[in-house]
């Protein structure tokens, strides 16, 4: 038994395998202005874009996703994953992870 929320080595290996398989297929679907948890993008990149654009625009749009993953509809998320992933073990792994998080 272990405390939930503390990943084991096996968890990290499985998460990395899923990331390596899904990321190349799913990442291009995201909006170009999306910076959160994207490969090759950081919070510093996002700040640089905001700083540069603040000279071009007189308005700001802010979207705070704090708690988003705590409140996301599990069935809706799984439907979206099934649309972009047909690998059964990945869907099973992600479904199990979502149920127990």
C-alpha cells in the first residue's frame, strides 16, 4: 500500500510511455496560443508573448483554469481521448488513473 498521489517508478514509466505515444498526435490539436504543459513551451515563453502583445492590443483575455482537472467531466474527457487514441491499454490506463485521482 502507498499513499495516493505519490507516483511509483512503475507509474512514471507508464506515464512516460503514454506521453510519448499520445503527445505527437494530440499536441497539434491545441491552439497555438496554448502554453500550459506543452512541449518546447514554458511559462517564460507565455510571459514573453504577453509582454510583446501588450504593445499591440488594448485589451486582455484571462482564463484561470485553477481546479479544472478537479472538476472536468470524466465521461467527456474519455470520449475526447477515444476520438484521438485507439490503443486499448492507453485508454484503460488513463480511465483507471482518472477514476482514482
